[in-house]
C-alpha cells in the first residue's frame, strides 16, 4: 500500500494548504524538477528541442495565461494569437532598439532612443506591453460577457494581426514585413540566433515556465485568485460580498495577457527566430491554446501543462507512427489528427468538463482510499 497520509503530520496552517500536501507528491515533484534541470540538458538534441520541448514550454506558458482568464475568472477569450503577436513584436522592438517620437507642438518632436536590451528583459517587457494591451481589450468585459465577450476578443485578434501588418514601425520598415530575431546572449551564452545550443534554449524556456508557473499556482490560491473564482461562479453575488468586478476582471486580463505575451516573445525570439503576423499568429493559435485548456482542464495550472503536452505531442506521435512507421500520406495523418483532437474536445466537454486534470484528481483520491470503498 502506498500514497497514504500515515505519518505525514501537519503542524501549521501553511503546511495544511500547501500545493503538495503529501510527502510523496512533494518528493516526486522535486525529483522531476531536478531531472529536468540537471540531467536533460546533457542529452537534449536539436530535434527534441525544436519539435517537442520548446513548443511544449511556450504553449504551456500561453495555456496558463488563458486558463487564468477563462478557467479561473470565467472570461472567454479568442484573442490569444493576437496577444502573442503583441509580445513578439514588443520583444523585437526591445531587442533591436527603439526610437520614440513625442509631439511637442509646432511640428517639433522629442526623440527618445532606447538601446537594445538583453533577451530576458525583452521577454519580460514584451509581457508587460501585452498586459497593457490586454487591459484595453478587457474593458468590454465590464459590460458584456459570454458569447459577446468572445466576439469582442475575436475582434482584438483580427485587429492586432492587421495592425502589425500595416504599421511599418513595428517591423522596422522591413521590405518583407517579417521580423527576425537578432543574435543575443545572456551571461555570455547565446540564446537567440542560428548558432544557439539546444541545451541553452531549453534551459532558458524551462526557467521561464518554472518561475512563472510557480507564481501562477500561488497566485490563484491567494486573495486575487479567490476573487477571480468568485466572479467566475456568480459575478453578482461576488459583488455583493465585496469583490470589485472592475479590479478582478482587469487584473485577470492583465496577468493573463502578460503570460501570453511572454509566450509570444519566446515563440518568436527563441523557438522560431522569425515571425510574420498573418502566418505565425493567425486565429488557429487562439484555438490551439483554447483546446489545450479544454482538454487539460479549466481552472487548473496542472491541466494547462497536461493540455499543452497533449496538443504538442499528439502531432509528433501520429506523424512518427502513421507516416514514419506505417507509410501513410502526410495529409491523411494530419486530417486524422484533427479528427482525433476534435473528438476528444467533444468528449471532454460532455463527459468531463474539467479535463484530464479532474480525471487525475479522481485517480489520486481512489489511490488514497484503496482498498476501502469509502
């Protein structure tokens, strides 16, 4: 018999409400973290870096951001791709240096020149820029909700992609309209550019996911997270008991957009190295991240990670199995993948609305009770 509370005593309130109340869970978590940071970098290669690990880290960060807004605060959003574009283009401007002209009147301008920043600061500032944009597009949530809010965020998706196509300053007046990441380093180690090492980009993205995933987990368990969940469950009742809807909804939009913006910056600068708004941040990106939190589990940080792993790994698995081993045509394998994902979404929406995370919680509870039926 295993997975028991026997001998695991709680001597404080903080110990009773910790994320992993059982010693087995805590030890297993730290073993996985130590393995990811200390062992995997010695064995990771370019294929695993580009095809599996980096997309998982980046989409997991975006899924956490969307889950904060949709899963915890109950505000539907279909603008994830557009917010990722904001983070990517803001990161590009901070990487290459930025010239800002402030009108002073009389046809005169005050010029501010910002030098190129290191890549970690660019990712963080890209997230902050996206948070500001998210607040602007989150204002309609104070008057509308549900389907109408989804349409408003969908409008943000199309508007932002159109803006980055037409506003030449955002891509430094490039003739192609494409942004390309410059070669940058952190502590003397190349992080972006064609000469990066797989272990360096792996550790860089993993560090961002670990730090901000930890922050998100503690955030949703605190006062702000409880305000979000009160708004999600019943906004009128939440307002009656003292929750400020303006503050709760806008903080959810800001923090959600911050995470999504950092994911977009990592997507552009570290993973792809280049981006073009129509192709890289189209509406399918918004649906991909939405599918992740539906399959993984709404209102669960762990569900965001599971959903991202599922959506990222399923195409790789099906391609290797159907195309590599069975010799099927690539297009048939791709269509079959869409059918499988669509069927799973319908299944989880009907049978288990809280996704794989809820199934995992049920299994854990049964393990804690086994072999007793009560």
